[in-house]
C-alpha cells in the first residue's frame, strides 16, 4: 500500500505515456481510463494470467497423468524459481485448443513488442532528461538533443539484448520485478513527490535519493543471488529502498536548500499559466467532487468516468470482504466456487467487450485530433525539460 502511493506515476516503463498528455487534466483522465481498461479488459483473462487453473490441474485425479508428465519435465528445468514460472505456460499448452493457443501467443508477442519499445523509449529519455541534462550548464540544441535521445534509446536496446543472454532467474518473477524495479522507483518516488510538492526540494536531494534507492535494491539482488533462501526477499528490499531514499531526500534537502523554488513557474501556474492549455468548465468544483480528485476542468462526462472507475473498484472490494468473511465462517463447496468464478468471468468478459468498443471509438477520435494538433500547433523548442538552477 505504501508503494502504490510512493511510486504513483513513477514506473519508468510508463513514463512516456505519463508525459505525453497535452495537459495535466488529460493526464489525470488517461490514468483513470487506463485503470478502468486494465480492471475490465484484462480481468476477463485473470484466471489464466494468475494461474488459478493450476490448483485443480495439479491436484484433481482426472489430470494426474498429464500433471505427472509436466512435473517430470519441469524437474530438469533449471532453478526452482524457473520451474515455478514455467508451470502456467506448460498447463496452457495442454488446456488451450490450437486456435486459442495461437491467439494467446499472438497477444503475448504483441505485449512483448509494445513493452520493449515503450521501455526503450522511456529508459532512453530518462537517461538524457533526468541524468545527463541536470549535469549540463546549458540545454542541448534541438538537433543535438534529438540525436542523443535516439542514441540513448539504441543503447538501451543493446543493453536489454546483452542482459537477456547473461541473466539467470533466481527469484519468482514478481519478487524480482519488485527488487529490480526498486533500482529506479526506490528513489524516484521521493524525487517526484519532493520535487512537485515541496518548494525546499533540491537537485542534490534528488540525486541522493536515486543513489540510495539504487544501491539498496542492487544490494538486495546480489544478496539473494549469492545466498540461497536469504531471509529478506525482493518485496521487502523494495520497501527498505523506498523508506531509505525518502529519508535521505528529506535530510539532504534541508541541508542544501538555500531559498524556496518557484513552483508556479515550473508547473505553469498563476502568472506562468499557458494560455489555452486548460478548459475551465466551472469556476469552482463542487465540494463533494473534490474528495474524488475532480477539479474545475472536469466535464459531466469526466465525472461519469470517475464514478464508473471508483464504483467498479468499490463493488469488487465489497465482494472480496463479504466473500472472505463467508469463507472463514462457513463451509463453501467446490460447486459454489465454480459458480462464482463462472459469473465473475462472464461479468468481466461482457464488460471488457463494452470497454474495448468504447476505447476503440474514442481512440480513433483522439488519434484524429492528435494528428491535427501535430500539424498545426506552434512548438516552443526551449521547453526541452531543462530546468535552470
């Protein structure tokens, strides 16, 4: 829960999406819609994705011959962590018919491609914008800036290729994602929160936080690789990295801050606001809506999205609480659980179809608007991300 707040919008793979919106309001709406899309469309396949099918497959007598064969094959498949990650694809290979198997493989291939190209772009731009540019005394020239961005992205691609050959999996995927991600997000959360919400935050503090998070997470990776069954796993090292980086950021900011930073200028507020960037619907937002994060820019349709997103989460939270209490106080038969998962899957499947159609229509409209804007907008090439000290 601490990590969800601390690392909000700081995950490096999504940074290119987060900074691509035309203004802050559109970025907020994109985040809400993305959450709604992920919770509905992906939920229809959550049974496969989370491996819920493994429990009956490896314990039901009807599947025993195949389960024994899979276990025998996995016995020679490297480390215990690697064997654990291969169980789902091995079971899917048996359960899915040929057509679905091909469709699933196509989806995974498309996901791999989109994941890699966005990660390459994000990491490449992060290196130039957040690491190299703060060290320079003057901003890049436009052509020079684009050149180094392209070279950086190419460098990330080469690095991924080399590491994928040399790396050996030692932990379960989610634990490894937590600790490897902490190399960046362990410190980035402190830098983002401190930089955007505290006028005393400093560049030195941001660097100190990033270094602290990276060193802590790297130490965790090394210890878990060297010592088998090390008592502190990747999830805990992620938490330690966040706490350490936040503490260091606060202390270093107090020691190095000389005068308050002009937050309005950096965030284009007040007298520095960009004309035409915001579309004010009402001068003052309704007080009740402020609790849900709405502002004076929210239209009636935007508020409908907020209600849909929050309601969807709230409903399934209530289902989880009631289901947990009922399961702990009463005997629930397998047939009852099967009925629940059937209803659950159908709800998500129908919702995912509706959301997919909605997003396709809206996405095409927004694509047309974006192409028009790119052709006609007047760009300020001085707005390159360089912040004068």
